[in-house]
């Protein structure tokens, strides 16, 4: 009797383990089909892209940079996705302000730090626009803006993102053009439907599984109705040299290599749109490998909707930029937020190359 029970148990156990292995292998195969390995060190090529109809998004320092680029290049950038970032020129060239007012304002008596004032920063943006340091901020009024603050994000507090909403509203962006999500219990990270850390965490690689397709929601809000994301990618992830666009990139907080995802339809010459996706601090390929440019979900949406996705890459600098952030407080120079800034102008040169060679 014991032997019969034991044999039956072992048979059931083998069946269960076999099914589990099949599930694991099937899942792994599914992810393998969704991803493409980067093609090394190619030149960026000119594609059939409208260089004056660009969108941008970013997380954390990439979100601050996205707002800077949207404001500075508003003639060409038509919308922005801002995940855990802040308003334009928030730090005003001051690292202390960047780390406090623009990230963790705590309005209590012991530490009376108020959040940034979005309306005052909008006034500053108008001033810079009138001086020619940025494109006319009046361009922003009919743009679309996606905003996100995780309810469990204790790196960039929600009042900072509230100020970003006020900044855009003060510059005339209409309520129906702003989508602001702040009720998801996410930590500090870019969130996905099925990849990354537990939703509430704020840990490397700062990509969190929250059962929410952030890449898809950003692109849909900025671009309108889209086809469902591709299940199998058709295109190529191209690795390119960023020193073609900025001399000695590492001296300016930019990595030697950048990446771009090009759907096959775009490579074949069909008309395509361009989206710039900016990683956050500690998220370049030097820090987390392919996590940001392969696992945030942009490529799947891009592949089925004729969208080229540009992934510029930042670089750690031992003293000025130890976490590999984009410059939103002035570690490159005092012009960091304007059209002639080193990093943003380099990224726009990449855009120019992709759109018209």
C-alpha cells in the first residue's frame, strides 16, 4: 500500500514539475521573441521622420530633462511624458535646491521646505523665451502632457509633480491635454504590466511591475489612438556612438554609446514618428545593461505603430554626476536648461540625423 501511494505521489509530482518547467520555458521563449539584441556601433541613418513632430518622455532626471527639452525646443517637440520629475528650471542651477525643494520638500516647522512654485517657474520660462534662450513657450498651449507620481515614491515627492502640472497649466496647456496619474502605489521607477521589481519598491533597476503599461499610456496620450503592441519585434535595436553628436561625451555626462529602436517598416522607408525616451539616474546601460531600452515596453508599441524610439545615454562623473543623471541642476554649465545646453542640443542633433541626415 505504501509503495502504491508513493509511486502515485511521485508520478503526480513529476507531472506538476513537468508542467512548471513548460510554463517557465514558454515564458522565457515569449520574452526572447519580444526582445532584440542591439546591433553594435552603427551610424545613425536618415529615416522618413518628421523632425518637427517629436515627443519625449523620461523618468526621474530623465523626466526633468524631458520637461527642459519640451520647453526649450517647443517648436519641434509636441508633447512630454513626465514620470517622477519636476517643472522646468526647478533647481535654478543650485544642487541643494535640486536635492530638497525639487525632490523632497517637507513643509513642516523643523524643515520648512516648500515645493517648487510652478506658476513662478512658468513666469521664468516666459522670460527665457522672450530672451531667445528657448523656443516660444506659447507653443506649449496645444501640446499633450502625461504626468505620473507613484503613491509610494519617496524619492521625488508628489507635490513636486503637482508643481509640474501647475507649470504647464500656467503656460496655457488645457486640462483635457494633461493626464495626471498619482493613485498607483508605485515606488520610484518606470512601471510596467509584468516586468521589474515589486510595484512599491524604489530599487535598481527602477523598473517596477505594477500591472500598468506606462509606456503604452504615455504614447497613447501623446500620439492618440494606437495599434496594440507587437508580440514579436520586427525591427532592430541599433547601438551608435554619441561622440558624433557631442565632443568628448563623458566629460559632459554622456556615455560613449546610445541606442535607437527602428521598426522594420521605418527602416524600409515608411513615414514614422520619433519618440525620445530618457532613462533616470543609475539607469544607463553602464548601470543596468539593457533593462531600460529593452524592458520598459516602448519598443513593442513602437513596432506596431511606426515609431522610432531614441534612447540617449547618460554617464557617471565621479564628482559632478556620481549617479549618471541627466543634467537638470547645472553640472555641465549654466545653460543646461536652454536650447544651447550641451546635453539637450546633442540629443537634438541625434534627432536631426534621424530625421533628415
